[in-house]
C-alpha cells in the first residue's frame, strides 16, 4: 500500500502482507480492509506472485474491482514467504512488476508456529510422523520447520526491497497492543492514526 499507488491495468497491488501460514494474517487484512482508503483483494489470498502467476494480469486485476475508489490496495497471500518451488521467485516478481512497495511481515513465536503447523498437518495426513521425528522427514521439515526460519525468509526479500519498505510485526505484539500496532501499520503505510473507536478490541485480531 502506498499513498502514490502504482497501477497495473488500473487494478495493481500497492502493498502485500507477508507470512507463511499465520492464521492471524487474514484477520489483520480484514481489519485493515475496513479502513476507507484501503482495499484488500476480493480473494484475500490470491497467491498470484506464486502458483497462480500463469493466470495473468486480467485475473489478478479482477481481485481489485473498484480500486479507483481506494488509495491503497493489498492482499494477504500467506505463502509468499514459502520455500516451495512455485514461490521461489515471488520477491523478484513483486519487485519486477510493482517496484518497491510497503510489505508487512507478520510472524508468530517460531516454536508455537511449528507445533501448530504440525498439528494441522497431522490432521490431514494419516502417516504424518510424530512430532519428535520432524527433522527426519525431508518433506515435513520443509513444510513445517523451514517455515519458521524467519530470518532466512526475510533475507529473500531484502535482496529486492530495502529495509525501510518492510514492516515486521509479531502476533504476540499485535494481540497485546492491537490499536497501537494497527496505528503503527497505518503510519508505515503513510496514513494518519485512527481514533481508538475505529479499531475497537472486538475488531482486532
């Protein structure tokens, strides 16, 4: 999101919320989408700069219908920091097509994230290895453990974006101080702070 939005077919992305399978990321996007100057993509996780890249700009533009009414636009594809093959060029694609835009990187405690992701995977896969064998499974290590290597994921973006264009935030910080955290995000996006009533506790993640 930016106060001088870069347009791609009049429906371009001007910000992105980054994280890998953080359950609070869509919630944060929903709250930001209530701001009158901010539009979140129709599909909150279009994953365009990854596995859906071949769908083309027309498909992506449809995610931002009515964008001319908003100064800021963004999405919350939780896989944009993934090490999966279909996302290995995501930082380059974003930079190539959109230039330097503000990026919000929301993370949670790495060990809690690993535990949560493993429980999720265990519920989907019958032969999922037990927790103590995570590092012995190559596939599970990539899916569950490597996703919590935040510095490694962040450095992929630092190759293409300056530090000042990336705002890092923890879910613990967001939960403890939701209004303050949201206003810090708005400042990062070049917007004035909102009054407390705009982001009440019931509206925050």
